[in-house]
């Protein structure tokens, strides 16, 4: 039987290049996986930032290089060979991700080389292991620039390391395939059928099995009861398995089944694999937006990067689930997983908590003309789909993001997109394809009408124009291209929680302006269900080592939540008021705690119809409104207690009236901060 052993403890990390794989060098650091060497410098602000002009001109050739640590370093660990009771068993090493390139050695001999920092890969190390005693596993990992590996350029930190752990897998000679693009060895695509039934289209990938082997398929419901079962010869490993009385998966009811494939030889289970999946149907209409299980459901969600403060991307399963829980509390029903393949733990969380997911590869910012770079796009797309096709949360495969930001439109760029789209459809015809256009992408160029649906990254009200420009653009585009399913794949603005003021304005980086911006955006999308999906950029502040904007270097601060996940900005609560039906009331500006002037404005967000405001215990007003309640109040000198009540709910802020507001409330305004790009 298959045996999986995590080997995440007691690695030796050698933070230098030039080592050899056959011996552990002196001077190493004992570490535990997951691990990245950029946990601090990936977002601590010490990198040189890319000047705004270089981004806006679409030319990165003269931009200064970031100074965060992009190198080629070594991980070493000794292990004992797993023992297989059956002859001919195989031993694999599984690496869920290594950023961005990795070479694996066992006992000094090369086992595998992998390019792409976000997908899983495996290596058969059987013939490299000693039969008895210890073996030395050495992994050389590099996050150095490679002209043929995506991402080439992007506004986020390319963390290096073994940031999702490592496992050893022992299997018998006949086993479910471990070599097929890092996939689970089984492809599971369930679809609703007549009445309340479903058909499970299942393909198992088997190695070294002959006519003596059969595969038993079992589908168990959420309670563990077997709901369907079938047996097929291992030499014919595809089946369409009917399931009566099927439960559908949705954000409100994220029902999951467990699909198990058992490889049998006579009276023995030789190998066994399981995945969880769910049944749902979905579609998009240019006029009516997104549908799930035959019902309209406009996708209103957020984008997510995978890094945490001072952890980088070396996250635990608990960290991934915590992110999903925070997003669920917000009330979002969809997540765009930017701009690469995320951890299986997070896809699992999206399955369990009920999010519709847009999953994509890091074909971003610019296309490299090197044919090997296009091959890397193809391999990363194959790995993304084959490793994740069983997840019901995923409804969209994304081809690219903002490829005209620093590149030029060409016939080759269009051809590569068409080839990627055809590849996706050949691997998984059941899901929709999409891509994210940079704002200045011509509306009539060849990049349109390739994918099933498409979207734009728009920052009206931050980089260009006014927030009020968003609605007219959407309405004009929808009227001009009525046959295109259009979404907004990114929108947002910086909000730094120490900057405040009574007169918020674009580019002041204040928490107040960010909240005003999102008030308008939430309202706009609530009135346009034909916008199939809209995604806040970003759910969490994230590492962007080359960035220096608003007096905070090394990070993109457009998150609704801070990078440490501890502070929900005021903008978080406007979406909670729109998207989460659970009753809530929130006073904005609590961190704008010292205020000057005779009067001040108090903004309250609530999904209740009426809010009453009390200042120092005295009722100052009652309002009926939709989501946003605005009160002008007088504060007495010194400390004041402000309380907002909505039914039985209340929220309180303590504000001090002062003669002069602190200087820290105002962001520095360096010239090269004014136009920094997302």
C-alpha cells in the first residue's frame, strides 16, 4: 500500500551558492519546512523600488533591480528508505512547490529538475537510494531570474524556498501514476444530470498494471455513506459513474463527496487514492452575468496573494484556512487566486467554505519571445489543471494578467493566447476560460474573444481619472460589446492605517479615501449583475519588494486587511455590509482618533435600515439609509465617546478633540510615489 511520510523537520539550509549535492557543507542553519529565505526582506522595504515612470512607459529594461535576496541556495536532509513489502516498489519525493526553480539530488545524483515556483512535482528516487542506512536528499532552489520561466516581471515578491514542505511517497510496483504532471493520479469531473442525479466522469491513471488488476471506484457522501460504487479493469480506467439523489455544491451549501479509487489484485488493495469533489453547473451570459446551478449569482469577491507578514509564502495549512475564514466573514462569494497556482490547502479551504475560484498561471506583465518561455507557460498550465481539476470551487482557468503592461501587442502574443486557450479546453472542457486585461488594452484588439469570458483591471480613482469614471466606462463598454461577458478583475486603492484626514483625496493614502473609494465601487457593482465578476485588489496587503509608495516600502497596501491579518481596514466593512447578511454596524475612523475643528463627520456602515448615533451618551441623530450613514457631530474638547446603534447592535469609538492633528496622519508625498503602478 501507498505510504506518505512528511519530512519537514530538521533540514540543513545553506544560504550560499556553489555547494555540492553529495555532502552537507559546514555552517548550515537547522530549519523546518515550510521555509523561505525571503520571509523578511521580501517585504521589509529594503529593496530598491522600480520607479513609476518605468512601469507607466511599459519599459522595464532600465528599471533598477530589486535588492531582496534572489539567489540559488541549498537544502539538505538525511532519510531512511521506506520499505515496500511487495517486490518492485517505488519511492518518490514530492515537492508541492519550490520557488522558482529546483534541482533534486539523492546521494549526490540528480533526480529531477523543475521550472515554475508554484506547482507540485515529483521524482522517482528508487534507484538512487541505498537499500539500507541513510540517504542524503539535497535540493538546490533558486529564485533567480530565468528568461524562460514565468513570472518574468510582476509587482509582487518572488519568494524563494521550499515553502510548502516535502514528502516521501512509497508505492508498490503497480500504482496510481505519480509522474503525470504532479497530479493526484485521478481525474474527477462531476456534472448534474436528469432530475436530481449526477454523472461522475472519472479517469484513473495507472502504471504497471495488467489483466490481474481491477479498479474499484467508490463515492461517499459527506456523512461517509457509500452512495455509488463500480469496478473496472485497470486496463480500462475510465468510467461514467451515475449517482442518484445528488447534493449540489454552492457557496451556501458547499457539499463535498469523497471519491476513492482502489487498485485491486485478487483479494488485496495494492494502492489507493482519494480526492474530494462536488457537483455544480455554471455558465455566463453577457446580459445576465454568472449562473451557478441554474440560478443567477453575480460573483463579488476579492483577489488573494499567498504571503503573510514575516512568514512570506511559507504558510501552514492553518494559515491558509484562516485567510479563507476572513474572506468568508467578509461575505465574498468568489476569490481570484492571483497570479499563480496556490497551495492545495487553500483550494481545499475554498471547497469547504464555498468560494467560486478563478485560478491562473503567472503569465503576467510581459511576454518573453523566447519559445522556451511559452513552453513554460504550457507546462505551468498543464500542472495547474491536472493537479486541481477535482476542486469544485474552481470555475475559471485564467490564461494571463496584464500582458500589455510592459509588453507590446503582437501576432505572436495573440497566437500564444489562442494556443493556451485550446490547451485548457483539451484538458478540461467543462470550465470557463478567462484573462485579465490591463486597463489600456485596446477594446478591439486580437486579445479579445479568445476566452469564454474576460475582464479588465481598472483603477479609475487611483492611478487615473476619478472613482466616478467606473460606472460610465462599464455601461459604455457593455453597450458597445453586448456579446462579451465582461468582468472587473482588479480594482482598488492604497489605504495605510496611520494616514487620516477630514478631507480625504486620491493619492493621500488615507484609510478614509480608501473607504470612500470602495463605497462607490461596492454600490456600482451591486447595480450591475451583468458584470459577471468583480474582484477587489487586494484582500490582504502583500509583499512587493520593489515598491515604495505612500511612505511604506516593500508592500502593496491596497488590502482590505493588513498583511499580518490583525487589522481590518474601514473598507473591509463596507463590503461586509453589502455582502454578508449577518447584521452588523461599524463606525469608521476609529484610528482617526485625534481630530481638530468644532465639528467632525462620523461615517457608519451597516446592513440595517436605521442607525442612531450617540455622542457622550446623548442621541445626536437617527438616519435611514442604504449601507452608508453620515453624521456631522460636535465634539467637546478632550475625550469623546461615540456609539452607533442599529437595533440591538452597537459599535463604539473614542475620539479626542485636539487643537492640531498629529503629523503622522499625513503621508509623505515624494514625486516618484505619485504614479506607482499596481
